[in-house]
C-alpha cells in the first residue's frame, strides 16, 4: 500500500507536465449485502481543459479488499472521460461521460459511465457543493460482468489556495454492487 501511495504522489507531482490538474483520492468502502467485503480504493486522475466548456480526464484506480492480514487487490480500473459544463446563474450543471477498462484476477472488460450533476459555490467562502448521479455498465455482456451500478454522490470541496483544493464526498452505490463510500481527495492545479 505504501508503494501505491508513493507512486500516486510522484505521478501527481510530475503530472504538471501534461495536465491542468492532478487529483489523488482515497475511498473507504463499506460493503453491503451483495458485496460484503469492506474495501479501500486509491486513485489518480489528471484533467486538461479542452475549451471553455469541456474538460478531458484520464484516471487509474486500484481497489483492495480489507482483510485481517494484508489487503488483497480486488480490481484495477483505467478510465478516460469528458465533462461538459456551463455556468447558469451561479450554478454549474455538468455531464461527464467516460469509457474504461476493469481488470480483475478473473477477467477484464470495457465499461461506460454517464454522470449528470450540478456544482454550486457556497457564497465566497471557497467551498463548492456538488451533487451527481452516475450510471455505469459493461459495454457488452452486462449480465456476465455484473458491473451495472447507479450511484448517488454528494460532496464538498474547499479551495486552500488558487491551486490547491481538498474535498470529501459520499457515494451511495446500488445495483450489481451495493456499497457506501466515503472519499477524501486533494487536487493540485498547474
């Protein structure tokens, strides 16, 4: 796990050469009835503005099962997405679409996701509230891969500086996998 954190830190620092921002995130995942194993997730995402209304992103994440001994790798995901947004009366509605690949010890498959949502600054405090809904599914043989999920998410972020942001988010995932997720993240702009 320490190696993963070191790799994520180095990748975030060096991502300034090719990205407008880099985000590292940790998730504590509370498994529910269909997925009883508690898990943890580490991810790295880099983003670059395409124009005023569109941002592209690339990310990688690794999920591990929490056990009484050493954690075991459950899956790895790589994902590319594009987010369209606009500001309307101080509110920023957005839609993110993505395509990715999930790898496990048993299989790997391609999936897609769609996430509409809205972001709203809380006055001039540097705090932004965000609410979204993500639908994710395998591109083919969805019944075989069991990766169909619907996730409600809500989060808050705070601008520490003009380039540094910290955030917290809660996800309620239901579908083929039922999980409650608490995420903390740090974003560095370049």
